[in-house]
C-alpha cells in the first residue's frame, strides 16, 4: 500500500476509462498521478477506499478491481446522492481523490485447496468481483468455482461483459438469474430469486467457502439455504463496507457494539456478524 502520513489527504488519480454498467451504475478505472504512488500502491481483496469529487465530498466504495491487476484500480457506484451524482458527471481525463486502502480483507490464502461459491445480488457484485478475479488469476490454487448472481432485471445486471466471459470459461460455473418479470425473450439465465436459484444449483459444501454480498433481504433468505446445504457459519464470509463513512474509525457511524466495521472489518464471517447482533 501507499498512504500519506495525513490520513485525510487523498492521492490524486486520473479517470482512465468509464463503463456504464446499467443506467445508474458506473465503473471508473483510475490511475494514480504520482508515479511513486502508482508503483507502490497495493491492496488486498475486500479492502475499501474513499473517493473524492472535489467540491462535493467523498464516498466509500470497495476497490472493485483485483489486486493481481496492477497499474490501476477500479470503483463501481450507483448514483444516489450529491457525491455520487457529481462523480458520475466526471469524464475521462478528470481528477478524483482516493484515500486508502482501509479495512481488512478476505483471507484468500486460507481458501487455497478449497472450492468457492460466490453469491451476489445487484450492485453487490463489485465487492465480490475483486475476489473472483483475484482467485481466477490464481486459478490453480482452488478447486471448483461457482458464481450465483442475480438482479431485478437484465438491465440491472452489472459487469455484463465479464458475466459472458465467466460463462464461457470451462473452469467456472456461472448461474445468473433475474427476478420474476425481469427477463427478456433472449435471456439465457434463470428466472427466480437468488436464494431459490442457489438452492436449485445446490453447490457442495464439502471443503467449500461461501462468499455472500447483497441487499439485506437477499442475505437474510440466503443464509438458511446455505445452512441447509451444509455450510457452517465459519465458512461463510461477507463484507459490511456499506456501513462506513470516514473509513478510519473517527466518526463512529460504523460502530456495532464494540466493533468498528471500518477498522475491524469490513470482512466478517457469518459467525462474527451474528455475534454482533447485527443483521447483514
């Protein structure tokens, strides 16, 4: 990693590329302007950053690209407020600020030799995308890889080009779905809610890690499915990055009991989350 001594001072980055994932979700590829920062910046899958639109403020998003891909980072966000709408107005060549990386990460080395099941809903795919590509770049370290991803409609599926790439790979099982009523005539996935589709897919829990990220209602109904499939709480991971504001434990908005999500997380096992008496 490469951080300033001033925890509130962002590094400057140039927008190198923009991809509109959906009508209201955008991915920015960012390249640090300082050559030293660009060469030394490193992070782990699951960490997050603060992204600044100067004059409007900053927002917290995961680093959506994989740490195995060097020279740039990517963030993905939905336009829902003042800062994100300002970020969306920026163009290729414009400057944003980046603070981070912050937080802990998915313990990928502990997953070596195991199968992986990724379960995501809607805009919650980016926090898992960093892990997916990290693991695909180290593909020989893992057994079976299954991705179950769903959204309300075809239009709401993010990373459509990457979904196609994963679908065409021979070493990945992709199961994509949309909610009832969300499929067009040419949709080649399943129609149904993520928990139901996951249960139908029935991935084996033997020597397998499940990584889950999505709306609270999706996760609420996904956890019992994983339990029925034989997954223990210690083998289920998620990220609570959406609870963060300042990123450094100063504002207290991420506090859950004696846990500061930005400093103790954002990655937790299901057992750890349940111990917080906090729903996903």
